C-alpha cells in the first residue's frame, strides 16, 4: 500500500509540473489534475488517503498524505521530489 501511495504522489507531482509548464502558473488544484479529461484519469486509493486535500505549488519540495488504514494505524507518507 505504501508503494502505491508513493506512486500516486509521484504521478500527482509529475502532473502538477506539466500543468505549471503549460499554464505558466505556480499553483494548481487537485481537481485540475485528476479527471477523465485531465492529466491523470483516476487515483487508486488504497489506505483511506484523501489526495483532494493536497495543495500543489511549484516551490514545494515534497508532498505528504495521511493514510488512516495503512498497517492498521494512521501513517504519514511523504514523497520528496
């Protein structure tokens, strides 16, 4: 589950980077990245994590998400780019 979450964060970071390049902006909302007509079609939630609460900014060096059902406890997973 943790590997899937890290992969999801990696994909979101890549989509955000592409969005910055195409739109000339330095912030982007989750809803602008994920959807049938967006950069990522769907995100596979595996441990109760809520990616829609993430904030994407070009200056950010990491993405962090809480996974309430990872290993039976709430675990924080961080992706460093």
